[in-house]
């Protein structure tokens, strides 16, 4: 009897494994695993990008573990990596088709299409920036001028092209030093994230996962004005000040404020960390019509 019961259970399990429901469950599980992996990759890349940007530009470190901004900024970076990778993949496929052509014809074709794809990438990203937020630019002409996304895409496409080329089996087997696939990919990933944090990130608006400083108005708590005066140009008669927000976490704002000690120029800005307990309110720049 127990053997019969076991065989019935095995039969039920086999029928379920072959059913459309099992196939659907496997697909959902696969999507879930992919989502978790991409979220982890976005978080890691965002952590690298934001902290390299803050450290390189302002000498600030923000190692806050629970920060959703890491995922958002990292996702933008991964999207740009995907665009650069697809461009490099297209170039690799063209190079494969042009194998029978002369050395000059192959290289000319590669350089021409590299320039076309790279230029299109830069124009598309700059167009998205204009649509998302033009507050960082004085004019459309300013936005369409030479922009750090162009050299970053150049580096990214070169890295991905080399990666695609050397990871082909016939070339990988000839390499004198055997490196595991994850090591090569991870190295490229870290290099591109670091370059992104030092160049592109500071020019992208926050709506696109970037760190373009955003003008905000801070209203200081009147009872804490004496402490705030050590950091901001405020007084009992003027409790509000307009600054540029560069980063924030659970307890602090990181802002750019005019250097009160500078005697050479009023345009000199310094990075300042101010505790949120000193702030009575924040006025953001965007206004909207009442519902």
C-alpha cells in the first residue's frame, strides 16, 4: 500500500512538472531571480558611482547602506551600459561579416560606424536630459555643446568591443594568462562605473538618476538659528537661503553654499553638510498648477 501511494505521488508530481502551470511557475521564478540580480547590480554600481562622485568632486563620503538612490542611479548607469554594449555588439557583427575585406576596408568601416553610433548615443541621451530637466543648462545651445557622455560612451564601446573580441574562444585560448570570465566582466564594470561617477553623473539631472545640483530653498528653524549661522548665510531677520542640493540621506543634506570666507568672488561655492534637525522646511524649485 505505501508503495502504491508513493507511485501515485510520483505520478502526480510528474504530471504537474509537465503541466502549463509548472512552466508558468518556472518562468515567474526566472523573472524573479533576474530582477533580484539586476537590483543587486544596480545597487552596487550606484554605490560606486555616487561615492566616487562625492569623494572626487567634494571630498564627501556617504556610506549609507539603505539608500534607494543607489538603485535608481545604478539602473541609469546599467541602461547606458546596455546601449553601449549593443553598439559594440553591432560593430563586432559587422567586423565578422567584413572578414574577407582588406585591412583598410575593415578598419575604415569600423571607425565610421563607431563614430555614427557614438554620436547617436550622445544625441539621444542629451535629448532625454532636455526633456527630463533643463535646469542645469542656460540654453539649448549649451545643452548640445560638448558633453561628457560622448567620451564616456567612447570608452564604454571600446571596452565592450575588446571584451567581445577577446572573450571569443579562439582568442581566449591564445591568451598567455587565463582569466575567468567573471573577472574580466567585473573589472570592466568597475572601471566604467568609476569613469561614469567622475564625469557623466554630475551632469545628469536627478530625474534621470544623476547628481546635477538642484536649487532648493532651506527655511531654518528659528530656535536653532545660532547653530545654522555657522554654516549658512542666515539671520533672525532672514531665515531662508537658496542653496544647491547635491545629496541627502536620512539625517543630513549635502549642499553647495556661497563661501562666506571668500573675499575674491561671490561665486565660490563650498560643500556643506547640514543636519535636517536645523531645517523647518524645504522649498523645491518646481511649481505646479492646483488640482
